[in-house]
């Protein structure tokens, strides 16, 4: 395969054809008609549903038109039943900036909830795009302390790292020390700046940023640096009241479309820290009876 063949296969024209061919008339809401040689939509059907002329759609699929407007792309994405990732890809192929989501989501999908459950005894918590904690399991509570009594607006990692007057974040019960505070702080601020671009109309996020800018000089200093990025991994030491110090690896996994973050605290299998994690979990289970 030549470079030209590869480029043609991933072009706007080729992608539209593939997505049209995979969508059945029934999935598009069209009534059943006479038998077809192909399962996908006809060009005429897609054009009518998207509100564009058949001639223009033909030119798009033949590569003779390469710069559809944002409303045309939005209509095609809607008719073709694209996922958000596919929609964003279509915008990119058209040379357009994908539309930003309006609001941060606090919802955990059924599939992600199922995955979290199947991860067993791993200490897990879920945070939203603005670092508000919205879910944690028993192993997390046993390892770092149960945040269940903390108000939702206080369960925010931004204010754990950057407290402001009257609002100190709490996502754990015992002291937790990060290996490199400077790196962690920079990563959190950079990740928050990225979220501000993704959700420019989210008032909760805007209030969080403004309040922290006004109330925490260190946050303001790092914010002015303008870095954009994601918080991915770290190492932490937990001062557990029952089993002593536990050092864990902290990994952050992003959940696709919603920008939810799954935070996992683990230690190497067979290590002393792994044994302490298990002891902390068992101790909490014993005390809960």
C-alpha cells in the first residue's frame, strides 16, 4: 500500500462512505422498503436526513468537496449516529475544531461501574474532570480513610493541593504525602487548565478556578505559567493509623468521553506495602461488624 492509498483510505471522503455503509435504514429511522443489495444508507437518504443536497454529498464522498461547514458536519454526525469520539474525528477531518461539551459529567456509566466492580480489592476512586470525587470503594476507604462524611464540594483534589480560606479539600482520613509535591501540583493545575478549555461553559469549574486563583497564591502562580497536560501517575505514602506507613503507586486512568478519572492505589505484589494494604482492608472489615 502506498502513502497515497493510505491517505485516501482515512480521508473525509472515505470515512463518510464507511460510516454511511454501516448504518442501516432501520437504525436511521427509515421505514422498511424493498430489498437492497447493500445494508447501508443510500446517498439520497443520508442527504435528505442531513438536510444537504445529494450533489454536495456526492462531492464530499468523492473528495471534490473537503471543507464542509460546522452545521453540515453536525448534521452528518447526528444522522450517522456517531459516538463523541467519531464526531470529533469527523470535525478534525473537515478541518474544524470539535465542539466542546457544555457541562462536566458526574455520571459513571454502567459499563465503567461494572469494570470498577470487577477490579476486586484494588483501592479505587473516581474523580470528575474538575477533580471532584464522586465514587470510591471499600478498599480505598480502608487504605486512606472514608470520605463519606465530607460534603461533595469539599471532596476535591484541587483543594487538597491548593486549600483556600474556608474550603480545605478532603478525600482521605489520614495524612497522605506525595513523592514530588512540585510535580503533582504542576500536573493538577495543567490538567485543570485543559478541562477549562474542554468545558468553557461549566459554572462549577469556573467557580473552582476563580476561587482558587483568588485564595491560593501558589495556584495563581502555576496557573499563570500556562501549562496544559494531564495528571497520570505518582507515588504516595499514607500514614495509616492501624498499620503504619504504606507507600503506594498512584495511577490515573482517563475514562474516554466523559473525562472521568479512575485513580488506583497499588503496591507491588508480594511486597511489604501490599501486605499492609491487605491488613488495612481486613482491619476495617473487622471493625465494621
